[in-house]
C-alpha cells in the first residue's frame, strides 16, 4: 500500500509560477541529500534548497542503532547556516 508520495522532481518541474530543478543528489548509506534550484517567474533570484531525506528508518519499529540517525543530524547541522530555524 502507498504510505507516502514523492513530491520532488527528478529533473525540472514547473508548479504554477515556481520552477524547481534538481541540481544534485548525494546518496549516502542511510540518507539522501538533494539540492534544488528554485525560481519564481518574474523574480530575478534563484534560491538553492537542500532536502535531507532519512531513508534508514525501518517500516515498522525504530532503527537498531542510532549511528545513522546521529550522522544525519550532524550533516543537517553542518550544512545549515548558523541563523537557520
């Protein structure tokens, strides 16, 4: 059964007046980091967005070890600006 839907493009997609382009996919053992360029029609600015996707969580239960999740949290913190929410 379907438990979630993929909501990001594999290449470039346009959602009304927003263009989203996948720039890079970094596959790691228990998570994926995707980088996107996001551009609004009419605005002369392109923003870079990172998506952190933890894939090491089992379908039922919790991870056997916390190592992967802790590495994921460290990676998110290291790639986030100091003033990020």
